[in-house]
C-alpha cells in the first residue's frame, strides 16, 4: 500500500526555509487526544511533548507559550516576564483568526504574525521537544534552541 505524501504546514515550511532539522510524528487525532496517548501512539517520552497556549497581555497583546504537556501555565509569572500587569487566555473562538491555527493543531511556529513567545525553561536542558506541527494529528520534534530561534522566543519560568 502506497503511503500518502505528507501535506506540509506553515510550521514545516518555515523550519525547512530556516534549514532546521526536525522529525515528524503522526497520530490519529480525536477530541480527547492527550499527551500520554500521543506519546504512546508515536513512541516518545511524554516529557518531550509541549503544548502551545495563546494568551493576551493588557500591555503587549497576544502572547504565545510552550509548556510541558503535564504542566499548567502560570499567568502571573507570564505577566511579569512579558511586562504585563495582567494576562488572560485568548478566547478559543479567536484562536484561528489570531494565529491561523485551530485548537489541537496550534503550532508556535509559522503563525500569522510573530508574537512574543516564551518557552518553559524546562526545555533548556532537553535534547529535543515535540510541539504541534500546525495540524491535528501531526507533531514536530525539534531542538529547543532552534525552536527558540525560529520563534524569536525566550526561555522563562512560566509554569505552576
């Protein structure tokens, strides 16, 4: 049986344009896909899987964060590190219009605009992290320093 060709996402195209090495992980997505299931489906450690969250600061506007899938975003810590007094999660209904991505397929790479981005400092010591490739059921494994570079991000302590 012939395998269908991978349809490239904005995230994949941007990594290729910047000559950044990456590895693709595909899995069958459903509404309750979670990191543990994804890790089992693709054969990687759950600790490598990072989720992308989008929030809004009262001074800076849209903020993007990548944190371990098992962690919770600390909005107060994010506000402090991003120069805001208050940060709230972006309403889900605004996600696609703001980023170009939908829930379950939101990648920190290749959004409509380059928003201020913060990656959990836990990624600093890792060889690679896995983030959404910009489509449900598709993940990208990449070196965290290269993820930092391509998203113009900063490492920060932003989890509870």
